[in-house]
C-alpha cells in the first residue's frame, strides 16, 4: 500500500488518499490520472490492469485500487 500511496501522492500531493473514498466521483482523479496510474502500477507492481477493470469503483479509493492490484496479481 505504501508504494501505491506514493504513486497517488505524486499525482495529487494535496489529497488525503488514505481517507478519501470518492476519488473519481468527486473529480479528483480524471481520465489522464487513471492512464498515468495504470502505467505506474505496471511499472511498480508488474501488474497489467485489463480494460474491463478500469471502472470508477476500482479507482475511487486507494483501498479499492490496492484490492484490484492484489486480485490481478493473484490470478
């Protein structure tokens, strides 16, 4: 989770990613941020997020995103 929080904080240092659970719904993360995240997650975790998993609920919180990374990594 630490690595993911660093990636998120590099995108938006002003946001408390541990507390916020509506990152996409509140417009904090936009489509360009999500593209950057997918790229950074691949580089850091060696996990490719499939297109069908790129939905708001998977990116609305750091917890949801970490759960997605873990799920894909275990497959």
